[in-house]
């Protein structure tokens, strides 16, 4: 059984409770706020702010709400030579992040963004911070303000290509690694290399696994590279990258809703199963290849709602 744990706010946990309202369990473990049971995942949220996801869809479901925590043993191992320095918040850094990996509908968006130390006060003034604490309206406003003033690279992995890669045997983790590497390569070309102090990736796999995924791929950078979970709080470059990635993801999501003929829900919960079933009825099962990450468990659950 796969497990994933995130740390989040009580406010977010209450939002999660409402989101999983149709899947809530009557019995809750001691110290918990709620427990929910999905087809491919069980969720338990605790008063400490930790949320435990268990089951084959644990990683995909937890990715919707936050970054997976690592055990102290794993964290120490993953950081070794790639831990960001204590002074990184005040350095000129190229940061990268991705959005959409846990959503059944919609693409994956990956952004690498450069924030020089001189720009840090301005970005703070514009409201750049952890995107999980911003709503879509705030994200759109901030994204529109920062996109003209910071160098960045954006990549969109649409569902058709995602499904093609997944069907060929490529894991989502490798897709993300390749996209991060490509976005970083593109962004590096847009900046003065003398300004760049280092590169920070919002960690989604162990560094060794990341480098294995991009083995043989071109690298345009020679600067130090760092990995950190919850990197949006480590340097504003990652926060900026996340905001731009989220803004573009929402725009692409809205386009898909227009093409579907009704508003598609985000995430991978029960409401998504119903929307997928509706989409199948309207456009046929083959349409899922354009609109969804087909291998998610939502596909089979949607079919059961129809047949």
C-alpha cells in the first residue's frame, strides 16, 4: 500500500473536508478532524495539520493539497549535497515548480522562473508567496504583474501527450523531471549567467532519481542545483514559478471546460468521477484522452457510473 503525508493548515483541512463530503466516514481516529474513503485512497486529517493518504492513488490525491513530507531519515539522505544554503532566500535563484499532477482533468504545467536578489523586495510587495495560500483570482492578478518583469520558461504537457507517454511506460515522476530540466534549460538562456547564484527545484523525487530520469539529456547550466520540499517558502523564485504555472493551468482548464460544454471540477475526488461519466455520455469514452489523465482511477469509477 502506498502512503503519502502532507502538512497543511486547519483552514485547508476544512476545505478538504468539504471537498470529500460525500466520502466521509462516520468513525474517526482519535485526534483526527475527518476520515474519508475513496475507491483508491483513504484519507485521515489530524488536528496537528498532518493529513495521511493511503492506497494506490495516495500520491496523486495528496499532490492536489500539498507536497509530500519525508521521514527524517529520507530527508537527510535526499539533502546531502543538494540542500539549499541557509542564505538562499537572499540569493539570485532560478526556481522551478509544477502544477496539475494530481488533477484528473487538465494538463501539467511546469515553470522555471528567475528572481534576482534585487527583485526580491518588489515581488514581496506584489504579493508573491506560497500559491497554496492564494485563490485563483489572486493568482491571476499576481501572475499578470510578474510575468512581464521576470525571466521565465513555461511548458504545458497536454493530456494527449501525457497519455501517450504514460502508455509507453513513462512514470509521472520521469515526465516531471524531463519537463523541469527542459524549462530550466530554456530559462537559463534568458538571463545573464553572471547573475545566477544557483537553481532550486521544488523536490518531488530524490535527487539521485531526478538525475537518473534526465540522464543523457542536455543541461544548459553548470551552477549549483538545490532540492527542497516546500520550496515555495525557501525562495521567491519557486513561489513565482508556482503562481505562473497555476495561472496557466487554470486558463487551460477553463478552455477544456468550454470544449466539454460544462464546468469541469479540479482534483480527483468523487465529483470528478461524475463529471467524467457526464463527459463520456456527451462525447464518448475516446474523449477522455483529450480531457483527462486516463490512467487515474477516476476513469474506471466513471465507467461504473454509466455501465
